[in-house]
């Protein structure tokens, strides 16, 4: 304990320049007399501590004193050398000179056994420049402006930067957003046209943890099934406690995830057809619509391939009029197009998209993703269905706001058969 106390005294004097024995005694929870004995022991060991009496006096180190490398254990020296070696990849600087000096101070040279490179493939220069700009803005407390790309589109932000955080293979910036008037977390790869301004700001309070478990509890529980062949991705991207191995070798993942911003659909589609959604039903329906939209987008590039769905017009729930730029509904083109009377998906005359009754006959009012074997696939309110369809509307209309998409569907959905029935009940 005494050696730890002695190091604390030296570190305090090196950091602050001057302090007093009563302050040190309070910090270390010992008596003032013990502090003076420690100071005497340090002086005998060759640490030049100056004691001054009277007002403005106290304890200080002789000018020019530096911390001897021998005060650190071999393990601590190795950790410091490793940290210095790694930091070059973060700042984009060359740490070889500092490594050489520290090696001389510690009278040891570390073997070149590790390289840490946190930059993305092919983007080292741009990443380093962006990192240095943000580092400067944080240390000098200068506001920054940038364009930020999110699931809701492009927005211009003015932010008071607080800190950089590396988590789950990505860098994030935490700062106080002057637009939202609250702390926000921004992914560095989505920051565009970064500018460091001359506008300064006072010290910020500590930002909240980047992973807010209380907020994540608000996300719905999602259950996914993956084949054993995709175990390498599942264990890379999900916590081990959320993965259950089934008897056939497949993996079931249970996790809370956001299903209303479009990100999850793209992520699940990155597994091709190998990711199976077990619940919730809202996610199943949304993923089916999204997959159909992808198929339609690429069908025009394959004119010679015969496909049952090659003439199906897939879109979001609200389809934009090609001439007038307005939104159309079932009532606008009742003969040209049929819509699912539950989710609004275009059906056309393609029977493979129709729902089915208990006897196997087709139901021409609903799609197969909403209605099967005579009943709807899962209980869902109209509001929940609208939330599931909002991401597709935003994707089809990049300039549209979430509020506008929701308002459009709230005016359209009550006219669909499924929800009209509920209104009458």
C-alpha cells in the first residue's frame, strides 16, 4: 500500500504542479503526519520535492523532474509500450520515435508481434484525416458541422463534440447536437462534409453510455433461425447468451432489435434466404414486402428469364402517380391494380400472391403474407401494420419525412377492408 501511496503523490504533483499535505491526506485517507513521512521517504529516494510554508505554499516538484521508468513494473511498462504502438493507427501518426524513447527509458525493446489497424479497408487516409479533425475539435472544444446519413435520410448537424468511442468494429462520435438539444451518437462512417468551426463552447457534462440498456428494453423481442452453415456470422454478430443451438444444428437467436427504421430488413436480407424470422409477425410481413421490392428492382435487368412475378409492380404502400406526382390508392386505379386489403401490397392478377382459405381456395382481398389458411398471420393492429410499412415508403420516397409517410398511410389504411371492418366493430 505504501508504494501505491508514494506513486499517487508523485503523479499528483506531476499533474497539478502543487498541492498540500492535508489535500493528499484526504485523498489517500491517511493522516497528514503519514503524508509528511511519505514525502521524506521520496526525498531520500531521490525525488526532489520542495516544501514551502505560508499562504500559497505546499508541496511541489523541482522544475525539470520526470518520472523514472523504474517506478513502473515490467508488466506496466509492456502495457504502456503496447498502447503507444496501437495509438498510431488511431491518430494516423508515426509512434516509432516515441517507442524508441520509451524503450530507452525502460531499457527494453518490445518484439514487433502485434499490429493494430482500426481503419477500414482502402480508407486509411480519409479515416485518419477525419479522426484528427474530430480530435482537434474535442480537445479545443470547437463546434463542428457535418452532413449525417441515417435511415431517415440526409440531415445537416451542428454538434459540440464530447468524445470518440470505438465499439463493435466501428467508431462513433458522442456530442451535444444543437439541432436536437440533446446528446446524440453518430457513426463516423456516416459523417460527410465535416467542418471544424471557430465557435467554442464550455466544458460538457459526461455523455450517457453509448449502449443505453434502458432504451434497448423498449425494442421488441425478435427471434431468428439460422442454419449451421452460418454459425461463423451468427457468433460474430450476436452475443453468445442470445444464441441457442437446436438439435438439428441450426441456431436460434433471441434479441431485442429496432424494427421500425428499415435497418433490420437490410441486415436480414444480407443472409440471402437463409435467415428465418420466427417472430414477430410484423417483421415477417415487412421482410416479405422488402424482398419482393428487391426482386422487382432487378427483374428488368433479366428480360430473358421467365419468372412468375416478372410483371408484378411492387412498391411501398403508397404508390406515386407517374404523371401528377401525387399518391394513389386502391380507389384511384381499381381495374389496373389490386392491393392487399391488409398491408397495401400490390397484387395484380398473380394468384401466387393471394392469401388462402382453409379449403385451399384463394382469397383475392389479402396477400399470402397477411392471410393464410383462413386467418390472418398473427394479431396486429392497424397502427402496428403502418409502423411496419413506414420504412418501405421512406425508401421509395427519399425526400419524404417519417411524419408525412405515417400521415399518408393513416388516411389510406382505414379504407382497406381489414381495418375498415375493425372501425365498424
